[in-house]
C-alpha cells in the first residue's frame, strides 16, 4: 500500500526501502504486542498447551500448561505489515511471502495435531513433515531458477568471485538450504527465547547483505554480487523482526507462550531464503551458528547411538545437555544469545574482507 501511494501520489519518502522497513517493523511490533496477550488468554481457555516430551529434563515438565502456537501471531503480524509496506509486484518479495506462508502452514498442521492429542509425538510424522518441507522448498527453489531471476553461481565467504555454477542442481541445493535452516531453528526452539533472539540477529545480518546486494553502488564498492530487486526482501525481514521482538516480550524467561512449529519452521525457512538470494548459503553456517550447533548435536547423538550404542551428550539438542548438567535455564539462553551475536559479527566482516 505504501509503495502504491508513492506511485500514485509521488510521496517520495515511501519509495525508500529503509523507510518502509522501519514502518513495517513498528506495525508488526505493535500488532504482536497487542494481539499476543489476547491469544495467550484464548489459548489457555482452549487448553492449547505445549505437550512436553516425557524424557525432557524435569524442569520442563512444569511447562506443560504453557500455551503454544505463538508463531501464529508472529506470522500474522508480519504478514499484515508486509502487505501494507512491500511492493507486491516484486518477485523476490512475493516468493518470500510464499516461503513464510507455506512453511507456516506446515507448522500449524503439526502444532494443532500435538495440541489436540495432548502428545508431543502425535504431530505430523517426521517423514511426512520432511516431505512437505521438501516439496515446499522445491517449489520455491524452482520459481527462483525457472524465472532466471537468480543466477546459479555459488560463492564462498570472504572470496569475491563465484567458485562454481550449480546449474539446475541449484534447485536441489537451495531446497536443501531452506529445509535444513527450517529444521535447525525448530530444533533450537526448546528453551524460553532461545530461538527468538538468534533468529532476530540472523535476519539483521542477512538483511544487511540483502540490502547491499540489491544496491548498485554499495554492491559494487564492497564487491558483493549485484542482484536487482532483492532489497525489497529487507522489508519482510523487518516485519518478522518486529513481530519477534513483540513475541519476545512474552516468550522471555519464564515464558508465557511458546513459538511452536508454526513459527520456527517459517522463520528458519525464510532465513534460508535470505541466504540464498544474497548468495550467502555457505556463510549461513556462521550466521546461524547456534542453529548449526544444535543440529550437529542431534546428528552426533543419533549417529553415535546407532553405531556405538553410546551417547555423546547427556541429551540432545545440546541445550538439554547443559540443563541436565545443572546450568540454570536463563544462563544457557543468554550464553547462546552471546554466541549468536559473536558469530554474526564475524560473519559481517565478510562485507569488507573479500
């Protein structure tokens, strides 16, 4: 709507991505803060609580009455801000909108199944959930590739030239990035606010790369790949960041509401999407360091148990390992936030060190 106002009334301020990003941030923030307590009250009345895994640490059993599916408010608030502020004729913005919607719907289906059955394992079967994620990611990746709006060159961090042209294989690679990122954020969402702040930091860092890559002068100066039109995606990121900040007000320790798959799957997929369009698929390993750490801990745990019948950690994902060792929950959360901040500061040096 704001971009339409610029086109029809020539109010020049609305042509700027930075201005519309700021407005989008505050729209989603206000909506999230306003709607969330009403949602929490409704969820409690409907007993839409978070089922707790029976083998989870004892401290988690007390959280069984905490409402879940706060991701619904995150996504709704962001989508309203997106519709109000984004240029909806921009193909990158439209596909980004689709990423949030498709993965959000998968998460909602999974959350509802768990809540209705009051069982943490009664959601979508892991294989069914993965298949749906792969299908959604392949659709998004194919749209990017078939419209030739994004080249298939692969870049390495801290190196200014492409190292490989993936060709049609880029569809598979991009789908893998989105699915991996989606599940990584989902695995991290196990403590109050643990996935929220690293998601905000990751989108802030990727937003910088996306904005610069979409800017002819800045991208040329910093030797980043120039990709026309992707700057509009920064407004979507700002919308999600705003709704996440509002959500964090109620999700910080001790949490009044949990995100659920409806939030974590869509956030993770969109973070992966931002990495893809800005050509930072490999750098995403550093930008999403906390998510990578959590995922690796699960892979190591499962692999070790299947091959050696021994566990590497007391429990996976790794945040549960520290809980069982006796670390206070808020200490684990803040320390993981610090790791996310440091890894992203290092990642941002790739802007200049190339």
